[in-house]
C-alpha cells in the first residue's frame, strides 16, 4: 500500500484529528489507505469509514481486515448521503487528502501522466462517461480558455485553447502524446515539463469537477461533524487551499463572514492553525511530491 501512495504529513494529520478511541472518523480520500491504516491504530471501539470513487482504491481497500473499517466506493461530494446509508449521522472527525494519488500518476494507462503515451482519460471514477479526450475534442474554445487559465494557471491559455480547437478540426486528440505534440509549440523553453503538468492538471480538475465536489463536501462536513469534532484538509493547489481557507475562516467560499445581531461570526468551524501546516525538510527530501501540500485543521464550533 505504501508503494501505491505515500501518505503526506501522516502524523500531522493524525494529530489534527485528535482521535478518540470510541469515535467515528471518515477518510474521504482513501487512495492507498495510508492515512486510514494509521487512523485505525487509534480507534478501538469506534469506526473508520473511507471513501474513494476509484476502483483501484477499492481493490486496495480489500487488503484491510479490521472490523472497525468500512470502505465506501463513492465521490466525497456525496458524503452525507452515504454516511446516512451506513447508519451514521454525525462523526468526530473527517480527513481529506485532496488531489491525485501517486498511483494514479504512475499508472500510465489512466492518462494522468505526461510521461506515458495512453488514451486521454483522467477520470478518477471510470464509470463516468466524459473523459479528458471528450473535453479536449468537444469543449467550446471559451471554456477551454477558462479551464486552462484558472485551473492550470497557464499564461498563454487563450492562444493554446484556440490552437486546440483549430487542430481538432483536422485530427482528434486521442492520446496524451497527441496533446503533448501540440503543447510543445507553446511551452516556455526550459520549463516544458512544468507546462505539460499544468495543462494536464487543469484538464483533470475539469474532468472530475474537483472544485465543485470540494465545495459540496465542505458544506456537508459542517452538517456531519459533531460539535468540537475536527476537519482536517490537505490541499496541493492554490484554488483548493483558498476554498478550504475561506470556508473555515468565513463559513462560505466568497465574500466576508456574516455576523449575527450581536456581532458574533456565523460560521461552523474555527481554525486550529492560523497558517497552513507544511511538510518539514525531512519529508520534502523523502517525498518530493509533498512539496506543494498545505494542511488546515479546524474545530467544529
């Protein structure tokens, strides 16, 4: 399992959850199971329920033999509904490790990697119909411009979106390398790999509606976490971190925090750490993929 995905800031996550032996905890991003397995060490009479929409993660979960553990194959945007189906209304803590797992990147056939020639897929839930191939070959130019600019922070997003639309008239994009062949013409010299990664990230976020799912999840977390319970969220992208930060600090994703008649802030969570926790140098050296990780911990008011 550790080869599948090395869990980032493992101890910091566990400390943030402040696990009680008889508590109910949720890992909404099971992946390789590293965080879940650690959580199970601290739970005695309680429960750990883990979500993941990826069928590879489901296969991985079958290796855990622990009666306190339940795996739920679903997107975490359906958190409340699936907890209810399992007889759970409120929990003591939730952990979310956002983004993509090492396994999904390393498994070239999934289409997430810029290094492997595979079908342009990028679906985390492979039962979904629309893939990156669908998006690249059918999205409006204006939508592609927005996706590349916002989710990938691509500086020449407009030019690239226009080129993608022009190119697909004569030849569809079927594989990752089909797309990279075009990207080579637009990538800054000496920073090609970073540029490819930014474009792939943008497409992945759009294909999986990651921002919409994150908003749905955060709003539901306020309903299911018990008073004094914990919300622990690790993000790897500035857009994700901004949503998490705003929701914790303001109780909403945009605008200022609302206040009641007496001037008290109306929000479900209180931040435990004012600034995000980041990996220490030892972890950065051991796992370079942890370098962009930001961890935020909040207590349910």
